[in-house]
C-alpha cells in the first residue's frame, strides 16, 4: 500500500513543477483546470470512489445525515488524493499533478448543495458569502456560462433583486447580496434618524417668525346692512333705549325716595335725643313796694300778663295783709272778673262767685281760689313766686309765705 500524499506535499510538488504537471498530461493551461475544479460538476461526476479513501470518508448517503465540517475537510483531502488514482487509467501512468491541485483548491470555494445533497448550514452560507464578496474571481468564473455579468449589472441597477429566504439560500451571490442590502438598509436608517431631528428643528425655527407675523390681525369691516333691516334695528334700539330709560328712571326714583326716607328718619332720631325747651316766662315777678297798694284794694295790673291779682285786705282774718290770688276759676278754669261795685270775683263761664278773700260763695266752683307765694326782696319790693301755690281748704293759707303783713 502506497502512502497517500498530503495536501502540503501536493502543493509543494505543484510549485516545483515536478511530476505533478507533465506537459503531455495537461495540454490546457493551469487556469482552465482550476476553473473547472471550482464548478461542482467534477466533484459530482466522480465516477467511482477510490477504494481506500471511500472506505475512510463515508458519503452523506451512507451516513444518512449531512456531513460535518471535519468530514467535509477529510472528504476534500481524500478526494484530492483519490482523483489521481481515478485519472490513472485515463491519462499517462504518472499521476497528473494538475487535478490534485485543482482538488486542493476546491475546499477554498464553499460547497454548493448539489454535491452534498443537503441544504447549506449557516456557517457554510456565511463562508460562501464572504468568499463570494471578497474574491469575485471564482464566483464570476462559475456563472459565466449561465448568467453573463454584463447583463446582471443593469438589471440590479434597474430593480432590487428579489432574494429567497435566508434558510433556502444556496447561492453565495444571493448571500452576498443579502448582506449588501442589509448594510444599505442600516445606512439608510442611520441617515434617516440623523436627518429627522434636523427636519424637526427646521419647522420650529420657521414657525417662530410665522407666529410673529400672525400677531397683527386685521379686523374686517362689518358688512353693510340693507336699509329695511337697519331701520328695524334702529327701531328696536330706540324701544330698548326708552324701556331702559324708564326702568332706570323708576329705579332712580325708588333709590332717591329710599335715601330721603333714611335721611329723614335719621334726623328724627337725632331730634328725639334732645328735649323740647319751652320759652316760659320767669316764675318770680317783682310787683313793687307794699306801700304802693291801698287797703281793701284789688290790683288788676298783673292779671292779663301774669295771671294773678295783688290784694290788700283785712277781711280774711282781721289782719291787714297782702297776698296774690291766681285768676283761674276752680270750677273749669275760666278767668273770673273783679267786680268792684259788688266787691266779689265773678266767673263769666258758670257764674261762680268769690269774696275779696278768694273764698267761693256761689256758683259751681267747689273751692276757694289759690294763692301764690309772696316774699319781700332785699330792696323791700314784693316778689311773687308762681311756682308755689297755697290752697285754703288744705289750711295752707296760714303759711307765712302765702301773705305779707302790710
Ligand atoms: Fe267759673 Fe265755671 S268756670 S264757674
């Protein structure tokens, strides 16, 4: 059993240009086998797996599950070694180094779902997308036959490419396009977010001057009324004015009357606080010296003004005395008259008669006339005090103040 060369050894041999690249075995240039190796057909069309590597690396159909990354790498290494064995009968006896080289470079290109027979995992898709985005040469080389690059570019520019869901993506170009679109969306969102505050700030700055300009508002003039309507309005205004004036006048009258009543009531209350003052004549009167009066004489000088007579007589108790008799009838208050011829006081009202002493003797008068107080002043004149009275029926005529001895 011969030892299988490793990848490093194969690469080393390819660089040195040793037996791996004989001029007869590989008439085509180096790039052509590489381009064909990238395509999935050579791997898928491997007719029969070599006996030794097939035993080492199981296929997905044998396992019944998709290959892991390690298994894929091992399969790639095994395939690199097995291909020369398969190519042996077809070409020259020495193993052609070109096909192993192509098989070694094949793992650099992400595996497509076709050779594995299963959908690509997320890691594989990302690796394929990176390789597709970075190294466009292998990707461009592969679809050259199916999709020309010149025709794709205008289509992409014209309309966005419709991509399948991420789980169903098999083409690395689709993944690269998805990444590119995602990045573009992010940039667009960032630009929109940055432009939003600026757009919001602009209207605010522009709104301020608009507010200032809105301040001076012009008031439109009222539309002119038709003549009939204007007349009706004027009539209504006049009626309202008259009613209002009447109401206002009545209110004014009421308030004026109320104010006058209040003032009058206040004045009455103030007047009530002060007593009435009567202008009465003095109660004491000087009537002159006692020697001025003759015996058995009745002086009527003071009757009209002061309401009393000054009498000098000896007929009451035999003594010559002076006294003052009130000129008021004791019946109903009429003023009696002195009748010198009859030597009596006669009441004109009901005919009562009184002696010169004042004692009643006829008519309805029930009692004698009353005396006023009499005294002598310092100058010897007689003073009559009307504030004090003396009644004969009460025995008061005996009081020394009721007479003066002559
Ligand atoms: Fe003098 Fe009647 S009033 S008698």
